[in-house]
């Protein structure tokens, strides 16, 4: 019997309901001996970003815009983990990746750069190198 997954907390006091997460398991590739041939340790975590209730509409639109290249099947975010031998550790790795991706995607944009004038010294150095070069 599988224990129910708790909700997944991430930045700004938000949580992802465990009911919105879908899991797929398959055989992993790479080293691991016969363990690779017998266990379904690769984990694919599916999160419906376009229809989630975990994010307010503004943050959901920002995340959809920033993660557009990673979305599959009409707004679903798929994350695969297969670096560990156990399925449980791969599940944890996939959850950690989902949290870090979402935190990065909902982060507010950086303020625009304010243009500044070049200093007097930098103008003089630039003009001096121009005269030397000519």
C-alpha cells in the first residue's frame, strides 16, 4: 500500500496539492546492473500548469510564459528523474526540480537597467586609445 503524498510547499507560501501531481514510472537506462532490468525506477512527474489551482492567475500566466518551451500536452509540465537507483529517491528529485522550476518561473522580473553616463576618465581613456590606434 502506498502512503498518500503530502502537499508540496514552495516559495511565497504556496503549496501544490498532491492531487494535481501525476506520476509515471518506467525502467531507467544506464548503469545499475540487474537492478535496472527489474525495477521501474525512472520517474516522470506531470504537473498541469495551465489548469492548476495552486497559483494565482497572474503567477500562472507568468510561469506559462517562461516555461513555454518545456510544456507538453497543452500546458502540462513534465519532469523526469532517473539518476538514483531507487524510485523513492527519484520521486524526491523530481519534486525538488518541480519546486525549483516553479520558484524560478514565478519570480518577478528584474527591474530595467538605468542608463548612466560614462565617467570622464573612461571617455578620456577611450579617446586616448583611439589616438594611439590611429
